[in-house]
């Protein structure tokens, strides 16, 4: 019964996450195809990329699955991994490890959509776990 409730809640929100994935992915890819200025070219992909990957890694866009991958990539762990990767990329740019331009504003761009998605996801995740715990009692 517990797993069924978790599955039901996850599947209820999956279409909305799928729509967010499509919109964020489409906007991110559009930065390559359309030139709408320096902000568009410089920051929009940095904003949408981590966000759409968060949805992908968490498996939020599809029906519920209980496996090693979904148990490993909890909201907290996924956010921490993504922040380490994003900030690591900027650190590598700062120390000129590879040919790229360091931009402090990229750090804000990375978290601008990622963190709100995390709060939405973790709220749903907590409600699901809390509900499942209450069902056990």
C-alpha cells in the first residue's frame, strides 16, 4: 500500500515535470539556434541546463520507478552533485585549466532555476515520505 501511494503521488506530478523538461530543454537548445542578444547567448543555457538535467536525473518526468538510480538521486544529493559540478566548471575556468571565460554571474545563472526546482521537488518528496510514514502507523 505504501509503495502504491508513493507511485500515485509521483505519477500525478510526472506530466508537469515532463512539460518543464520539454520547455527548459527547448529554451536551452534555442540559445544555439536563435540570437537574442548577449544575455540569451551567455546565460540562458547556464540557467536551463542544470534545471532540465535535474529533472532527468531525478526521473521526475516519467512514471515512478524504485531502483538504485532513483534511490541514489534524492533531491538533496542531486542538488549537491549538480552544484559541485557547476561550481567546479567555473573554478576550472577561473584557473584557466581549459580555454574558456570565467564569469561570476554564471554561478547565479546555474542556481536561478535549479534551486526553485529543488524546493518544489523536495516539498513533494517530503510530503510523499511523510504520507507513507503516516500510513505505516
